[in-house]
C-alpha cells in the first residue's frame, strides 16, 4: 500500500502558541473563529493608524501652506515698501 499524504485530523499542536492543542472539531471551529477575530482586530487597528497618520499629514500640510502663504505675503509687503522707498 502507499502512504496517504492527504490526512485529515482534528488534532493540532502548537499552532499559534506553544501548548495550544486542539483535539476536537468544536475546538478547531473555535480556533478558526479566534484567528478570524484576531485578524479582523489587527486589520482594523492598521486601518485606523493609517487614517490617523494621513489626517495628521493633512493638518501639517495645511499649517505649512498657511505659513508659506504668510511668508509670501510678508515678502510682497517688503517688496512693495522697498519699491515705494526707491520711487520717493
């Protein structure tokens, strides 16, 4: 006879953590649900972090734009004043 390479069993040892052993079908379903919940939580935290970082980047960009426009305005005022000095 030949060996069966596709062997299905409900016994799982040390899947995620050392000492975590599943011996039944109900335990396997519970383990799958737990992995799905942890995956959902991880992806949610990753998405929230990405949104937070992008919103902070927009705030920094807006502040930089305001400071740039302020410096441009002050530069224009200085140019106007110097132009008035030269013309008077």
